[in-house]
């Protein structure tokens, strides 16, 4: 007879979970045993936040909820940073925590907080496992996590429930097809007809593709739509890599700021495809053109107002609109090329030592097109979003909605587990790296040859620039880094410190051939502060 943990393991196996991330507690030992019996590998992490981030990247790549496990209260509170990332970046995660039996919960004090109250603001749903409904509860949680907008869910597993008898029944998996809802006030045919009329009359339409294009796996349809009608494409940070960035119609990154207005002001129609408000920095919408919104969910936030909405399966709607023979709008791709080249040139600020432009160009020249880059939060991220060329889909990963520091190392570990035959390069600032550097041990233990590039300037550069722009002196932004070579060796990894573009190229070439994790500390300590200020001013205006 199966018990509750056996049923949980069976459901996870059916959902395609080969790995579960986390740190066990005394109340999760029964679950770990059940997972092991089902051939599901438990990946021990050094911190629960890393486990939640790894689960989120697993969900992003594999399309099924990534799973993380933590013990009661302190383990759960450590998950919060990673769950917050999954919540705002719309990623499917199942977090399982053990908890006190309900009959003693009201009488204990040690390690007792109300889990549901803690996570309610950063999850789509939270519940408690029961023996008689284990499979139904798990199935419900998985469905909620993967329904647009995707996000994390949480499940408590009381210690007195773990070994209670339960039952599992193999179910036919529901196909992941979203119901078409048409447009507010219109049925589907009317909405498509209205959108097609606006599109056909536009002389210079432009596309802004957001995160839901990626979550709904509509990259191929986006590319085909753009190429058929010769419409330039901006992608947001969370949709980066969904349009090949060597395509002449790729315009660059859209953040809702001033930089992209150089090209957008030439457009007379915005086609917002999968554009979520979390894709955009919190500032007023600056564009006045009419908008066609194509998304999996209605535009209820009204951050921008759409002239017409097509709500449902994004790929389906793009295919329907492509049935039109032609449109009036004819963009000259030379305008797109000049705009993008101008952005790159404006961010390629000369400096002594190693620049972000040097790192980006060298890495792109050595990394295969299917190589994966995970990018941490920090000054380097806002530069690399513009400079880095993603050639294939799903090859660039970052935290944007939550923008949490320390994301990229955990993300790189998960990406390598999902894609063991592809190179994975983690790009991180030194402050973010320090927050999660213990996960180097995880990468070494799991025998994952990832490359970790650390931008070492011993400064919280983005905060320092913001202080400078306000006329303040730098306060609370300076620190010292370890010797990256010795640090790597102490964990059983390899390490390099580089101070020039040539040294970086040599170190990266060796790292990509390595059979173990490699840390490359890029010495940027002596780069003048004006370098950062000039780049920041270009991007933010």
C-alpha cells in the first residue's frame, strides 16, 4: 500500500521531475526516501534560496514545475527570495515544506510560524497535504503553477501525514492548450478581423515581445510573423533569445526607457506580444501609438491601453494573422541596423583594462550558438542585456521582475542539469557571487562543468553610480574580494584571475574545455568610475 510520500513521488515522476532541489529537515526524510525509490535525484544545495532559483530555472527550461524542498519555518523563510523570483518572473515552481502535525501546531512555539500566511503574497496558491486527497492536491498545485501567468505554489506536508496510507492512479495528462477568449466585448472571429484590419493599414508597425512569448513557447511563430511582414522586433529582458539577435529585424532590448525611443518614434502601431507589466521598469508608458495586444491573459493591469486584445494561445493567433497576404507597412531594415549599431557603439565606452564590451565579444566568439548564459543582477546585467547576442532560443536567463542578486550561479547549475551537453556560462557581479558562492561546492559535487565569470570591481557599482548622480559620495558600497584562484581550488574547482582581454580569452578557452567548474575573476578594480557613469547615463538617460 502506498503512503502519502509515495504518491507525491509518483505524481512528480509522472510530471517529468528527475531532480528535486533543497535542504532536508527531520520532517522530510520520508519524502526523500520515496523520491529515491522512484529514481528522482535529490540535489542538496547550500541554501534554500538557491534551491528555489534552481527549481525556477528547471521549470523555465523543462516546462513542468521545478520542485524544491525545505524544512519548517527557517527553511521556508530561506526559500522566500527564490520564490519571489519565481512569482514575479512567472515561473512554475512547487515548494514543499514539512510542518508540525495540526493537532500540536497551536501548542508549540519553537520553529512555529504560519507557513500559509508567510508565502501567500509570493505564491499563486498554498495548501496542506492530506492522506485522502494527496494526488488531487498535487495535481491541482501543478495545474495552478503552469496556468498563465505561471508561478510558484507551496504545499505543507505535516509530519504525521507523511506515512499515512494513500493511493495513486495513473491519469491521462491534459494537453497544455489554452482556451481562446477572443477580446473583451468580441468573439474570436470579430477580434481577429479587427486586429487584422489595424495591422493591414499600418505603415510602420513594430513588435514588442514579452515574457509570455517565452513561457508559451511561441518563439518560432514570433519569428515567422516578423519575417513575413518585415516587422522589427524588440524583446524584453525576459524574452531575450526568443528572436535571433543576428536577424536584421531584431531591434534590441525594450525596457520602457528612453534608449529605444530612437526607433519606436518611427512606428505608427505597436504589436505587444506576451508583454507583461513585469517586463517594464516602473515608469509611465511613453508610447502614444495604437496597440494590438496578443497575450495568454487579458490586459487587466492597463499599464498601457490596447486598442484591440487577442487573448489566448499566442502562437495560434500569430498563425491566424499570418494568413493575410501582405500589409502596407514596409520597414527598411537599414533603419533597424543603424539603431542597433548606435546602441552598441554608445555602450562600448573605452576604458583601461577589461570592459563589458570585451567580455561580451570574446564570450560570443568562443561560446557555441546553443551555449547558455545566466546573468546576475547588477550593473553588468543592464549592459549585457544590450551587448550580448543570443542566437538560439532559450539561451539567456536572468532575474528581471525580482532582479535578485545571487541568481546566476544557482541558475547555471540548474541549466547544466537540464542541458548537460551544452556549455553554460554564469555572468555575475562580485557582490552577487559572494551571496551564493557556497554553491560552487554543489556544482563540484554534482560534477557540473560550468564557467563562472565574476566581474570583480569590489564595488556595488550600480548603487555607487546612483549615489554619484545624486551628488553623494560613495557610502556602503566598497568591499574586498577573495583570491578567486585559491577560492576555486579550495572547493575542488579551477580558477583564473585575468586583467586584460587576451588573458580573458585564454582563460575562457580553457574553461570551456574543462571537466569541472571554473571561476574566472575579471579584475575591474582599476576601471575609472566615469566608465560606469557614462554607460548608465546612456541607458537611463
